[in-house]
């Protein structure tokens, strides 16, 4: 990242109280933050608290919006309007819609000048199928290594797990595996947990995160974890939930 100004800490985040109580989540190395947002309509202010939290860890500069999961050009325009009006932040769309877009050096190079990259929601299959094994996927990791912020909402958050439940295949598919051994269920309701528990039965899965709409889990360097709202952790597919964060 070119701008070395240190971001302010977020007054709205809820750091987990102690290492003994916090889950052990292994994420890719780097000085940046990963924000997993459970979902919600930004146009109705449902993600405002979560967005304020990840922006507090974001250096000044442009935020890049990646529309891959939805395939929608309007989504990026609406998000840019929201972030400009609510937080006075500029947004530009990084046009990765198909596999060939994810292999274009121009799109990868765009990330180097961004303070944060926001992976929009949609269909998890579209994001995973489009960027897995591409130079764009590696550029996202480089962005994180260099101190940038990567935000993933709803289906995009789900895609960062080892596996994700595909609405198209109606079964688990491989995710991008940014969380070693972890799976993520966005828009989560603890009263309807069957899909998360079933995904946790996939080989090598050791924990599951259920993140309701409006809630978020922020993963910082050196194992730092912050929560916005309430999320849920499963250590085993048959275990009771552990509550992360405060209502």
C-alpha cells in the first residue's frame, strides 16, 4: 500500500475478551484485515455498523468493489453511492465477471492502488468458479499481505471457507480456503442450523461460523478478532453453539 497513515480503531467493534475464549482461526498471513459480513441491505442501513468497523481499519484511499458473485453492474454503482454518502469514501468497480477477467493483469494491478477490496454478495459458485486458481485470487492475497482490507459479504464470505454450500448444486463445493478448516454460513439463524452442521461434516472441517445479517467478524493480524453484533461458533457438527460478540 502506498499510504502509510495508520487507521483509527473502531469504537463500535467488540474485541473478544480473552485468548482462551476466542476461537483459533487460521487465516492467510499479512498485515491487513479480513471482514466477514453476514449479509444485510446496505441501502437500508443494515450493514452500517459492520461497514464502519472495517473502514476503521482501512487506510485512506479508494475502495474496490468486485461484482463477481452477482454479475451485476448496478450493484457496484449502488454500493459506491452508499459508501460516498454515508462514509465519504470513493469506490471503483473492479470488473471481474468471468474467468478471463480474473486472469487479466490489468484487473490484478488495480488492487495495488486500493485501500480495501469489497467482494459483493450473490451466488457463491460464481465467485469460487471464476477466481479459483487465477492471478486475481493471488492478487487478493497480496493485497492482504500488504496491509489492505478484504471485505466479503454474504455469499462472498461463505466462499472464503474451506467448503461452501452451493445453491446451484445443492451440496458442498470447495471454497477458496482462506480459513483453514473453517466454513461460514451467512445470513445465519441459529434456529435453522442444519445446513451449517451438514457442511461441517465435510473432510477436514474443524469449525463453523454462523454470521447473521448485519453482524460481522473481523480477522486482523496476529490472531486479533473483533465482532460486530452477535455471531455463532461451532467446534463440532454436534456441539452447542458458542456465542461471539454482544447484542
